[in-house]
């Protein structure tokens, strides 16, 4: 079932909330895509500057880490919303309905806990090093944890809706 079809199915969330979360997921995909393009550009410049100009810039490594963190974190969050994350879909479909509902609820709860943990510790690490300057770039040393915190928050938010859907017995919970 496509994400657009999934939005039209009745669930405990309002249609406006569903649309909002879908837009948020689309924004996360856009950020991840832009970060990947930026990653290619920064690494391309690094190679050109090092081997053609013989003057390797110091800022490319920290910026690469930030872009990689953004692509990974926002991409993972969108994967949770689209239900494209690692799971045992065929096994869950073989379960009787009540056990399938329980397995979907457990899976959503696990993702919720993981997302909340990433958000909490990502934010803690971000604020712990925000006043320390990064070597090689005029950025805070801990800026690479910002995408981790935001991506974790999005994962938790998307998983919370999926948990509510699983507990409400939404038949589309396991599809996608």
C-alpha cells in the first residue's frame, strides 16, 4: 500500500495530523537528499583541492560528518514513517490477527524508545559541546549531533502514531 493510500485509511489520528506527518516525512527526505548532494560536492571539492590544487581544505572533514549525520538521521526517520525500516513483515502476516496486532505494537514501541533515546542523547551531546569550536570549521564541535537529535525526535513521533494505530487495531499497520 502506498503512503498516499495509507493516509486515506481510517486511523486514530486525524486526517490533518496524517497529512502533517506525511509532509514532515517528505521534508526529512528532502533534507536527507540535499545532505547527500552536499556530501558529494564537499568530497568532490576535497579530492580536487588535494590532488589538483595540492591544497587540502581543513573544513571538508567536519562538514562531511555533519552532512552524513543529516542524511542518515533524516533518512532513517522518513523510513520509519514510510514503514520501510527493517522488520519481519512476512512473519507478522503469518500470525493470527491478535498476535499480529501485538507484534506491530511492540515493534512501534521499540522504535519509539530508540527514537526517543537518540533524540535525548543527541540533544545532550549537542548542548554539551555547543560552546567548543570545531577544528577546521567555524562551527560548534557538537553540531554533528543536531541531525541525530532531530532525526530521533521524528522517529519517535512517527512511531508514536504507529503505536496508536496498532493499539487501535488499524488493519493497515503492517502493510506498506
